C-alpha cells in the first residue's frame, strides 16, 4: 500500500517537474515495490537522462528488466551502460541501490 501511495505522489509531482531524474528514479522504486517491473524499468530509463544518475539508474533498469523477463531489452540496456574504468560488478550493484 505504501508503494502505491508513493507512486501516486511521484506521478503528481512529475506532472509539474517532468524532467526531474530523481523523481523518475523514485517512481521506479515505487513501481518495483509493487512488483510492476516492466513499468519500473521505463521509469528508471527516464531517470538515466541525468548524468549524475545515469549509471545507477541504468543498473536499476537492468535489474527491473531481468525481473520482468524482458531479455532483449535487458541486453540493450546492459550494452549501453558505461561503467567507470576499474569498477567491478559488486561496486556497480551497490551504487544502484
């Protein structure tokens, strides 16, 4: 129930600030919390527009696509991720949470 309420609040705020990547990221978390992984992946994709959130949002988008069994989309997202040189998968995963 809390995730559904959060979704409503984030969507309402996005009507005013549609370019706010942090709101899109938070909406993705709220949708994922409801088990709506395909929708969450779309929201995380929107949050990737921010350079600051690009890697974290991309990793969360990949996670949501995996949970939604969207394998072709997952492959595209993983190929497009730009991980910092020397960053291992565990560190990248921690960043995404």
